[in-house]
C-alpha cells in the first residue's frame, strides 16, 4: 500500500493512479464467522469489541463493474460497528449470506470474515468498467447507503429499496481498512476545506439525522416544532440537535449523565 500512499501524497495524475498495482491483500479491521458464538451467555455490557475485532490482511476481492477501489485515508466507528463486533442484535454473517444469493458479484460478500466500517474518505485508485462519473485520483467521501440502482424500488426513496443495506455492516469490504470496495453511487466529492478525518465522520450520522428531521421522506420539521432527541450527545443525536436549533425548533434532549448534559 505504500506505493498508493506515495501517489496520493505526490498528487499523482489520474493515469498514474490507474496504472498502480492493487495489492492482492490489504490490512483491515474484521470479525470472523467462526467466532460469532463467542459471546454466548455473556451480557451485552460485558462484551468487549477488542476481543472480537481483528487487524490483519484479507484478500482483495475482484472489482465489480459498478464499483471502485478506494484507498482509505480516514474512517470512523459507528455503533453498527460495535453491533458487528458483539454480534448483536444478530450476527451480520446472516445478512451477507442472503446478499450472496442475489448475483454472481454479490457472492463475494459471503466470506469467513467481514471487513467492518460504514464511513470513509479517501482516494479512488481504480474504477470498474461501468463507472462513468469518477476516475482514479478523485478525492471522495463515502455514504453508507448500499443499493442496487437497477432496482426500481430504490428510485424514489433509496432507504425504502427492497435490497437496501448499510455498507460495512450488512455488506463486506467496509471502511476500516487500508483499501475498500465501494459502489460508485456511494461516492461524493470530498469537501476541500475538510481534513480527511473531518470528511470521514459526517456521512452516516449526518445523513440519518437529516433524513429523519428535514428530508422530504422524514418528519419535515418546521419552525417551532418540539423534537425529542434520545441520546443527544451521540453521533446521530448531536447532528439532530443542531438541525433542530438551526431550523428554529425546540430540542428536548435526553442523555444518560450530567457530564453529557454539560456537553450540550
């Protein structure tokens, strides 16, 4: 991966990126299928993700026509990463096995491991043959909504699509890795004024709060609305609080401690 990092830091051209060799394996944070019963009989509060999350090399999957290889410059941990690591409320290997039945390309997701992580920012290294709007060298951030753009149920509200999934949670090859496999329709340009870390932490939580409160498929909050926000200092709750305040609403925030109340 060092040669890819060198290309990023030297602002290599699109042609130079396209000619880079993608490694046959890469370092990733992952959970293992044969450990999905390791927490049997253990209370949720006693499950330690550090025991089930592994950092090591995994094989690089073949690239589908509508996907890109992304050199990940920053990622973040969402609560669904914690769910994956403690195999609650269910093991994510079940959803990936169901995904694998959808197509030849989907079969790649059914592995004895899962690379987790549902946020990322990075640089496109290579693109699939059907990718039109992105090229090697593009600096991007990733949203987590993994949908099939050929599914007509996704055209109006992709969150209601028949096969909607969260990337890196209900799919494999997520963002907590040196390399990620991402559908082209998940990519957005990286805001130039944000650092890699800042660009990598917004998409999942921010888009969730926006959709629930502001978007046309959500509550469509109005000025003066009173909004109950449960867990107001978490990722989704913190964005929700800001949306309510900026939209002229009245946030009623619930947190679990006085220290968290002070943050608000």
